[in-house]
C-alpha cells in the first residue's frame, strides 16, 4: 500500500466530508473545518489508538517533568537575574546577552510573579510548550500521512533527548518549536482550503516563534517555503490568488517581527537581533575555515543522545523517506532552503541547540521509513502482523530506547553546578542581611539564583556587604579563580576584608567567607 493510496483515500474522505459546504467568513469556515476534523478524527480513531497517543504524550511529559527538577544551569540563572527582574519596558529592548529570549523571559516574569521564584516556575513556560508540541506534531503528521506514521513520529519526539532537554530548561527554544508546529498546521489548512484566516494565523505563529528565539527564523522560513512549494506543485488555476494570500501572510510575519523587536532595533540596532549579545567577529574567511568543524559538532550534538546505530538508522531513514515520499521530500527541501542560504548570508553556523527544530523533520523521516519497513516485513515474513499492532509495538520500543539512551546524556550535557547549589543552600541559614554571596563567572549567577529561590530579596543579592557583614565567595572545582580575583571581579577590595576562611567544600567546589573590616575577628559580631 503506497503513499499514493493514502493520498487518494484522504482525497476520497475529503470529498465525502466536504459535501456540506460552509458559507461565511474565513474565520467561520476555519472554525467549521476544525469542528469537522475533530468529529472525523474522533469517529475514525479506535480507542486503543487514542490510548497509545495519550500514553506517549504522558510518557514524554514525565521525562520532561523529571528533567524539570534538575539543578539550575548558568544560562538559566543569568536569564532570570539579568532580564526577568527588569521592568517590562527595559526587558523587551535589551538583547545584550544571548540568555534573553524576550517572549520567554516575559512568560518567566509572569510565572514567577504568580508562583514565586523557584526552579520550576522559571522553567514552567518551556515545559508547557514542550508538552503541548507533542500532540500538535502528532496531528500534523497524521494530517500529512496517516495515524500509524503519526504514532511512531510522536514516540520519537516524546523520547528524543535533545527535545526533552530544552523542554525543561528556561530558554525559548521549546516555545519556538510550539509556534513552528502550529504554523505547520495552519499552513496545512491554508494549502488545502485556501483560507485567509489560516494564512494569517500562520503569520502570527511565525512572528511569535521568532520573538521567542531570533534563530527560529530558520524554522519559520521552512514553513513558508514548504507551503509555497506545495502550492506550486498542486494548484494551477487558483495559484495566483493563493500566492497573493501567502504573500500577505509572509508580510504579516515580517511586520509583526519588526514591531516586536522594534525596541531592540531602536536601542541596539538590527544587527543585535541576529547576534543577540554575540560579539564574535563574523566574516566569510572565518566561516570557510570553521564551517566543517561546526557541521561536525552539530551532527555529534544531534546524535549525542542516541547510540551510533540509532543515529545511522536515522540517517538512512531520511534518505529512504525522501526517496519514497514526495510530501516528505518537499518538507525536507523546504528545511534545507530555509536554513542553508541564511547560514551563508550571516556566515555563521551558530550553536547546535538552535538546530534542534530539525529533529522534528528527522524523526518524521524515521517514522515514515519504519512504517514501510514494517509493511515489507508483514508482506514478506509476518503476514499476521497488523498495522495497529506493529505500529504500537514499534512506538513503544522507540520511546523507551530513546528515553533510556538520552536521559543519562542530557543530565550533564549542560553544566549544572550541582555542588554550588548545595554549598549555597548550606550557608543560607547563617546568612544575614548585611552579608553577600559572590562567585566567579561560572558560579555567581547560580549562587544568587539559589538564594533568590530561598527567599533572599533581590536587593540583598547586589552590592557590597554591610559595614560588619561577611562576603561569601563561591569557587568552582576548576580552581582557576582565587578569592582575591573574584572580589576584584565584583569591584570589592580584598584588602578591606579579613583573611578568607573555608566554610564549605563539595566535590572540589568551595565557599569561603571573609568579614568586611580587616581587623574584625572572623568568629565575632
């Protein structure tokens, strides 16, 4: 049974379901289509299949929930302390550091305002987005292919280490994935129904995705190029009108993105949106020399959470899916066209994490290839192996395998300063109003964030210690900073403090204490 069969069968179902033509505005037709899709999917989806979908979503949510409680990372701590504590007017105009993903930081500000400052509250928006993207991606794949491919693609996304990792870190990547998949769904509806509302919705989702993370522009370009290619391939007579509406959608994305980043553009310039605090030199010469290593680093990063054989099978799956499926080939081509020219224009491959969105496409290719492999086995070896059973079993194996291989990698892939967290919590009970805690660049933000979650006011996390207060200096296990160097880093004169004394040590990380006022005995008040 080929892809053409599924396409023709879907056309048949659409023709039967579209006998009832809905009149009215684009919004009314959009709502009616959503209602119709819900009714059809509800009726044509068996109870066991619904349970498998729910099980995989819950399993993915549990994996992300487990990562949610892992110690804070330096980037997360900097993002909260440096930006989420700012007034909104300043927050939306400051991209001086890469940790400010503006829309995400606004959501963190809202979350911590409601629930208080905690490890969970700063990660909650990322977690919610990371969970919501799973069922939406299932719906997109099901609309494009069939329920069995969608189930296996869902299993891969639910257990994928890279996607789990950044669904439990206080960064805007999972939010950008959510808007990208929403844009894909809106784009799918636009292709089928030529509905202006779905085109405008696609534009809004794309703009919000770019506001979540500037580098989300790669994924959003993929969406628009995919829609464009699909229209060019499938329509002739109505093509001009469809292209006009697609153009309006794209203009809406550009206009909204510029409007949302206007405070940054006015204050720091357009270039800052793309650099986002990265002041490293970018030129064609450096790119030519370093792009091969950067591409290799990207491959290692994306395949790091799976074994070598799973990564190789995934690569084979991309080739096979592109060969057998025209629809996937169009999506893959759109992904390449949305990324490669932009990389060449800015002469920078960038950090591997910005490419995590490609895992959705790669996992889809694996699901397609596996579906046809299982079908081949049924035809040639196991004739009694039904589609439902084989798809459910394969989905379970995929989820468990990726989950097991990925979790032990992502726990430590991003430095989490566990020992620093423990040391700071150790001194918290003896910390007084006039005391301060400072650290080297790797430990400072983590230490101050832990104190903030322990109820220490923001005002007490800044400036010099009081006249009779102590300064606690946190050093990492690398031993490349001294107490005096850390004090000078924070504009404190080491000569103004008593000799530092070690008050805590865990796995190489240390915390020292020194009193303000050189002559004061350390153990007295």
